[in-house]
C-alpha cells in the first residue's frame, strides 16, 4: 500500500510539473522578445485596430468574428490581454485532460504528445480556441443532446475553416442520431459557408487562393509525390493514438476538411506538418476516438508492446524539451535556454522602446520587423509588416508575410538582427541583416537588435 502511494505521488509530481512547464514556456518566449511577427504580432495589431473601430480587420485575411469580442476585452486590460491569450491557448490545448481525467494512461499519453508542444510554442492561433469546443460538441452528439447544434455554431465564429468543418460534423451527427432537423441545420451552416467564401473573402483576396491552388495542381509535375509525402504525416497521429479507421469510420468523416485544406489544396508543406496549427482540425477527433475506446488494440512482438515503444521513441526524439534528441539541433526553433538568457539581454531594448513610445508615437509609425523579434509595444503601430531577407530591401520596397511588394510607402521603423535568424520558417535565409539605406539612421543597437528610423 505504501509503495502504491509513493508511486502515485511520483506520477502526480511528474504530471503536474510538465503541465506547469507547458503553460510557462510560451510566456517565457513572449516576455524574452522571441515572439513571431507572423502570426502573433499580426494578431495583436489586428486586435488593437479593431478596438480602435477598424472592424473590417476581422475579415481582412481570415474571418475571425471572435476577434471583435477580443477587442472589447483588450480595451479593458490593454496589452496584458495578450498574456491571458497565451494562457488560454495552453488551457485549450490541454483541455482533453479535463474531459478524460479518469483515464490515467490517456493523461500521460496526451501530455507527452509532441505536436501540442510545438503548436503551443508557435505563439497564438485561433485554431486552439476551437479545440475544446469540438471535444464538447462530440460529447454532446454522442449523448444525442439538443444543445450540440448551438455549441457547433460557435466554430464558424472562430475561423472560416471551421465553418467548413461544421458541415462535416453535422453529417457525422446525422449518421449517429438521424436527427429530423438535419436538413434545416445543414442548410443554415451551408449558407454561412457560402456567405464566407463567396461574399466576404473574395472581396479581400480576389480569388488569389483559388488560382494558386489550380496552378499548383495543374502545373506541378511532382503533385502526386508531394501529396503522398503530406499524407504520410497523418500516420504519426494515427499510430500514436492507435486510430482504427475501420472501427471509427464515421468519425473519420470529420478528417475530410483537413485532407482538403492541409494536403490537397495547398503547396505549403507547413500546413500538413504535425507542428502546424492546422493540425488541430484533425486532432480532437482522433483524441476523442482514442479516449473513448474501451478496447484499445495492442501490437505485440515477442510479448513486447511495440506501439508503446514507438510512442516513447517519438517523445525522446521530437518533444521540444532539453532531454530530447531534436532539442539542440537546427530543426528545433524553440530553445528554452535561449529564452532564459534573452530575458536579461533584452531588458535594455525594452526600456528603450518604452521611452521611445512616450506619448504613443508608434500609433503613427509603419513598422517592419524581423520575425522572432516581436515586442508587444509594436502592436499599436499604424501598420506592422514582416521583414524577409530573401526579398532584398531596395528603395521603397519591403515585403509583407505573403511576399506582396509595397512600394507606396517607406516604413518609419525597421527592426532587424545580425545575430538571429531572419525568418525561422525559411532555412535558406542568411543572417546578413544589415541595412544600407541613406534614408535611415541607426537609433539603437546591441548584441541582438538593430533599430533603424526613417530620417525626416
């Protein structure tokens, strides 16, 4: 009895220690000025502009009605709201632990699942908010609850991709419960999708995404190979959570939007990576299927649980923590020890920016920042763009995240670094971030930051 108590105590200590680490690392990254301009900087700038009355910003890139609600909360708490949003994201990603807290095996299996750590470290994305909503909706559907549809309607408010997913969840609901009001509900959600994609989005994107997709499929000679490579990433989650395609064929219906969005309709490999936030479109369904599977199949080889062995190996290799094999390699962009060092190294820059912004001068500044150098003071900028070294800075040209050349204005401030990677999503980017332009003067420099200001 005493041994069992000690064992449970040790397991509880390990479990809650990693939960605390999970919540802490994103905050450490953010406070040490290692957050990304894309997308956390853009999100903050968007929330600020919406709070200032520019409500169209909720639809300028994606459709995020929930950002309007966020803007009212931001008005109350200011930039402290962004710390809350990081904590909220961590909570959402760990929400399955609350849903299935009695299943100890699942608790540890999920907590050490590498993708949720990468998604949590990659700053805030709206997809994380949908995660617990989907899990709750699946629970209500399987209880044949009349409230499931009302919970479902929250998803389109988060992002347009979840409007599409809502259609497939409704189909799943019908196949499970044969709901008489299916056609009414289905028509309502389909109408939302039509308004989103054929009324709101084309007004901002002029069909560019559709053209890019068609060109990718028609002109790319390696299309089949690329699709095969992307589909292979699904096997990681299926194997890790022992997803049974035959047994869970109905819940597999909800995987179709992920297959369309992340695999078949884009040439962006990041969308199909298990470390990308789009991965969250599929994850709750696989997690739900595993957590509710009473008869988990085991693959045994000479009385050895091969599946458990593969899980342990994946954790040892991929988990972005100091004990993993990937942690100290260039493949890992999230170095905790660097964040700790940068807490001290960045304090002078923080003080400088605070004094520079006296009187809210950044409100009228167009700012370009190198990724992973984002400081929350810049969220009030008139415009915020991403500096990308692969597109040479010449004359009045600089590039946004989508490589759109903007030649009508020159940025008022440019923040780059000689010591940090200029774009951590682009491995070919070199650290030669020196700005040679007679129109700019260097107003701050240290071991990390070079801040240039446009001369009057």
